[in-house]
């Protein structure tokens, strides 16, 4: 039916098919398992409804919005784990919305997947630098978007649950004055807590768990995205840069191995 293929649609027939399938889901004709809540912000109705349908079919509780207005409040009210955010909205720039979300303390744990037709290297870097956790370029494979949402939502939910654990039996890594509490997903530098995004935390943990290994960008992509999707090698560089920036004076924990990739800097 085309629901898992690249997005290229606007016909009345496709819209009618979606109407029928969404109605079947609402009536319970298609199975749905409970999962994290996802807010989809996309002004193109057919694209939004296709994403809503496929994400719902993947087990997510989905809320759709068509504009930038009230995104932060809606995400907070719905207690969403993740937002799929179109960069080019009629009433605002998705990058500005992304930055607004990152400034909102209520949404500190929210995952952001940026969706856009702007696919240059500079555009990807700008999106991730604005606070997005992941980036998908249109036209896209719906299967890939669902896979990326599943991976990011899992990381966000794992982090949320970990923050609720007590310290008993905590698994701890130390590098100089950096302390990483694995079970509670908390990072401290000289006793001061440092907030990391889910992928940043996973990168730091990967280096700490394998102190003698040099990781290529391709290997890190496969680890972070479970080998389910492909992404630009530059994406890893941006995540590493953001990790170093957040760690501040402790950012040297990640060492660049020129021509190869990255590793934990020897103490």
C-alpha cells in the first residue's frame, strides 16, 4: 500500500486510503501495543497523517500538530517522550522551536527528531547544533523514520527510568574527575552534575566501556542506531563536538584519532 516506502504523495486516492486505515486502527482492527507518546509537528497533512498512521502501527501513542504554535506546551502537557519536528513550518522555523524546547526545563528529557527537505552538510550540522538528537531528510523512507523514532524513544525512556533508580548497586565509571553512574544515567564533573542528551551519554559510555578501542565513525553509527539505519559520518562528529562542549573542562576525555575515529583519552 506504500505506507512503508519513500514519501511522494498528495493524491486524493492516497488520502482516502489513509482515512480507511486510520479508522481501522481507531476501531481496533489493527493491533496496537502501548508505548511512548510521540508528537508529530508537520504542516503537510498527508505527510503528517502517514507518519501518525505508521508510528501508531509501531505501537506509539501519537499526537499530531500542523504548526509551531504551542509545540512546547503541547509536548509538556502530553508528557511526550519524543517530538518529530518539521524544520520548515508556515508559522516558524523548526530550528527556533528546537532551541525553545531545549531552553524549557520541563522538557529536559525530550527527544527531538528533525524532519526537513534541507539536506546539506551545513543544514544537518545546524539542526543537530540547535539541539536535535537526530535528523531525517525528505523525501524519506517511512520505515527509516519509524526505526529512528523507536531507537531514540527507547534511549529517552531508558534514561527516564534510570533517573528513578536509587544508588544501591550502581555501576560507576570514572575518568579523572568525571564520574558516570550508568544505572541512573547521570554524569558528574568534579562533583557537579552535567546534563547530556541520550546519544551523548551513550557515546561517553561506549568510550568508557572500551578504553583500549579506537572507534571508527561507521562503528559508532552502527552502535548508536543498532545497525538499523544509515546516517552521515558528519553526524557523529557533531555529536562528539556537543559532548565535548557539555563536558566543558572535561571534554578532552574523548580523543580524536586522525584518519580513524575516536577513543577514550588515556589517563
